[in-house]
């Protein structure tokens, strides 16, 4: 396993973290096996959110972590708050919000509730889950001060925010934003597409994210890549999907070259980026986790990286 410092912090975290969104589908003993496998593989970072499993994922994770006997201080635990759950839209293990709420009281109460469900003493990092267009920066600042002072969270970050949203928030809070959690994978490359199509008029020249990847690098923030094996918005995985024959042929050819699986190559493709991205994987399958972490055995060449990018349907200008 390889490790990176998250942002400017002293959090020396594995470059592959385990997301617990689907942990509510497991028993406590099954979840404990997943956590133990991850920890034995060198994964020391666990990512949660108060809406995952409508809160049940937090509970299962906390109980399972206790069952493993793993020292709390040997792992990093991250929470996320700010989405007000809409039970009517949530289905098949996926959860969606009815609105966002970055008010002072909501952030504080939601963080306390998630921490209690996890039954851990503190969050190493706490993220604001998506942007709230009704955000009052002064209220967020008060909330983060409260959570840091009372010991709920030690560090803070955001998810799915563009540079101006982060700059607006950073201008008001006392803490340094360490993290921006963003969707990024071989099949979700908008953050890099626009950078290669500057001064052009094709669809990929449209910068939907305002240079968010470059912003995080300039400000020493860590990007956490979520849904690293998905295409679309939870439409499905692209690995071994007959919809993507050219990509899977390329992934398999390179996987054979390194004697690893396509899961490892898809992960290594993200890790190859010089931004030192942390990949958040959501698999609850111990065997698949073993395949994924083999990405750290792979150092893709620049040509291999570009070959994979092209096989995913991306044309260079």
C-alpha cells in the first residue's frame, strides 16, 4: 500500500480508502470481515456519510469496527453531512436528498448524530456533502468552529464543489479545507477533458467544473475519487460491461502485462495522475478489495494512460 498526506494535514492515509455506502447490506460479522481485509491490505481510511443506508451504514460500521478489535487510533474515519434525505427518491441501496442544508444547527446536529451512530470518539475529517446554494458562510464557519472545539471533527473538507464555491467558503472559515470528494474514473473524465480542449469549440471544450482539479493542486487539497468504476450517475460498472468492449479489451491487455486484474488497472489509471488522488472504493467483496489494492504494484506509462483514455471513447484534439 502507498500512503499520502491529505491536504496539508498530518493524516498519512492510504491512497485507496474504503467507502461504506453499501455496508448496510451486510451483517455486522460480514462487515467486520470486510474491514479486517481492508486493514490487512493496508487500507487505513474509511469514508462514511450520514445518508448512507439511511444512517444504517454508520451503525453497522461502528459495530463492526469494534468487533474487529482494530485500534481506533490506527485508522482514519471520515464523515459527511449536509444532505437532507428524501426517502421517496431513495431505492435499491441508493440514497438521494430532498435538499441540502448548510445551516449552523443542521451541520452540528447531523455531525453529532453520525458520530454517535458510528460510536467513535471523533472524525478525522468531516466533509460538507455537496454544495448548498443557500449557504451562509458565516453559519458554516460557526458550525466548523463548534465541531472542532467540542472534539467532533479534527479536519474539514467538501464534496462536489467548484473552485469559487470552495474559495467563498475558505474566505470565511478558520480551518484549511483539506479535501474535495469528486466523481472521477476512466468513464467520468470531465475534469481533465476540458483542459485538453482549451481554445476549441467541441463539446469537450466546455469546462463544467471551472478548473477544479487544477484548483485543488494549487491549494494543496486532496481529491478523493468516488465511483471509480462506474459510468454515468450510478448507471452501472464499466468493467466487464459489454457496452464498453474497446475499453475492456484495453484494460485486459494492460492487466495481463502487469499480471493484475482490470480492477487494479482502472484504479492505477486514477492513481497515475500527478494530483495524488485518493481513490474511494465501495466494494464489500474482500476478494475484489485484494484485486483493487494491487494497483499499487502498477506504474502505468504515459502511453498506457493515454491508451486507456482513448479506449474509453475520448479523442485527443
